[in-house]
C-alpha cells in the first residue's frame, strides 16, 4: 500500500452536473417492503439509506438492482480494510478448513493467544507491559458496561463523569453516559445512576463561548475545580470516560492539550481515565489509537468495531491495578468468537505491515483539502473537522443569527438533503451531531487518492443540488 501524498490543485472541485451522470431513484423493492413490515420500528439506517445490498468488495457495495455505491459509512467504521478484503477472507477460510472451534466461551486457543499478542503489540509500551484484557459480549456497548463494572469495583466509588455530545452505546448503563437526549426521553429514569456530565471542548461551538486556547484553559479549570472543591456537590468519581474524537456527537476532535490536561488531572485525583476507542481505533485517525495523538496513556481502553476484522468482537484493555474484580464478574456467551479473533489478527497485522495509519492520515488530509476548497463557494460548510479518515462537515445556515463565537446556526434541513443527493449519485454517507447537521465521512482506510477525489466530486455536486433545492 503506497501512501498517496500528492497535493490537490488549488481549484474548486467540479460541482456542475455531468450530463452523463446517472441519478438513482429509490422506489421500494420487495425486500425493503418486507423489512418495513416485519422489522422493528427501531430500525434506523434503512430510513435514510433505503438499499437492499447483495454484494460488496473494497469500498464499493452493490444493491439487488445492480447499482454500485461508494461506501463511506463502512459499518459505522467497522470495516477498516473495506468489504471482503483478501486477508480477512483468507483468515476466515483458514479457521474453517482447520476445523478450529468456533465458540469457546473464555477458554483459550492458539487463535485467541495470537490475537492478544497482536493487540498488545499495537499498544503503547507503557500500557502493553502491564495490560490486562477482558473479552466481552460482541458489541462495544457491552465493553463499556464491563469498563463501568471494572472501575467501580476497583475504586469502590460509583460516580462516573461523561461528556456532553458523547456516545458510548445503547444499553441502559451505557445510555446513561450519552450526551444525546433523544434516546433517553422515552425511558424516563435510567437504570444507572451517578453520572455527571461535563462540557466537551467543542471548539467551533465552545460551551463557554470562547473557543481556542482560552476555551481549553477554562474547560480544564472547570474540571479540576469540580474534582477538588469540597462544595462541588459531586462525589469523587470512579472514572472519567471520553472519546478522543466524538463520532456520533458530530466528529468533534478533542484538543490535544486538553487531553493531556485531562490525563494529568485524573491521575492526580486518583480517578481512572477510560478512553472509548470503539470507532476511532485501529488507524482511523492517522494513529493506531486516537489517544496516541496526545501522547497519553489511559487506564482503560474500550475497543470494538474494527477489532474483529468485520466480525462481532469487543474487549476492554486496562492497567493491572484495576484488575480486582472476582471470577465471573463480567461474562458473555459470545466472548469466544474465534473467527472474529482470526480476522482481527489479520487486520491488525495488515494495518501495521502496510502503515495504514499513515495512509489514513494522508487520505484524510486530501479529503479535507477538497472540502476546504468547496467551502470557498459554499457558505453552508461551516466547520470541517476530524482526524485522519474520521471527518465531519457541520452544515450551517449563513442567514441565521450568529452565536457567541460569530458562527451561524446549524442547518437542520440541509444535511438530510445532502445525504439524499449523495445517495442518488452513488455515495453512502451518514449524519450526526446536534440536530443531525453534520455530514460524516468514515470510508475504509484503504481508500485510494483517486477514490478520495471521486468522493469529493460527488459530495460537491450533491451539495450544489441540495442548496439549489432549498
């Protein structure tokens, strides 16, 4: 895998409609009709991306009608190497041909041992040399639940600090850590208690109305005061949980000085720092793990999505001092998914051997530069942000009343129009952030420079069409 670093010409991405461009229409197929009739009302993606898929390879998927799409959702970041990558397929075939056990609970196997060695080999040395690992049920949500049990057991404290805009899963315990109010409202009281929310360093819309270095300074002062003020009203927590780049919250990267300050403050207070790398891990941000950008070492790292090589798997990695819970304190029937471990090992080795994090960083910068060029012609592109190939564009209404920092309000109507126009042109994107106004780019990390250029071209044309339709 060569890392493409060539610069983009300083000219706008073409947004004029191609007279030969095919615009897909989306009538309901029999498969989609049955899905609508038989699946739960809680289904989400098919409402915005009404596709019935039958084939996939690399960054492309094909639906039952033979239409091809560039997949910049990639299983919400799960498919680091894209669909059906040869090293993943070979790892799965090897497990089957060798008649290896597919399900082992938490009994060890050569495949499991190799997976652990491969994972520990990617961790910073300071963490790897004392690391412990807990295999969880096959979702990131379950790993978050395990992390909560872990820190509460080890510290004897129950309170956990989380951040506005954070997303850590949909179970009731993990949901209590979520910043978004929408999924919580129908439930009333959540099962978990003792969660205190803190302002996240959202630079474009700073919760203190400041932004920049001053916003970071005030944010850290607020946290330090909260942990040390005997009249703060919040008991000393067991842990602070944070995403280095908030994904569902709108692709908001934490300031690196803020992360270093967060690590210093929690360490001094004896509070465990949990970093949720479920979406940002394994090369997506341009480092193997997003926390490495700040050169910090957390106490707990929560991992899922890409770790299973496209198959379900989730783990918690943590420092030895936290390993005080009793046998059986956390379990899950499918924590012994051997096929996922084999596929995960294959992906981890490929990421390392081909320096995929560096490639992701280069491709992310290339896509960001395309978007910044578009921003010159479209005032609706308010903020372009992220790290590596975890990027977001916050769409704004330039006619609206500016906030305390002088930024226009989010454009709630435009984002779904842009998403739809992209889909009509063969590009799958997802939305996130406040009011769903952030367009998110999460392509497979093996995307090429030419494919990045094509994504930007389609996005530019879709944006022009969406703006013209308002």
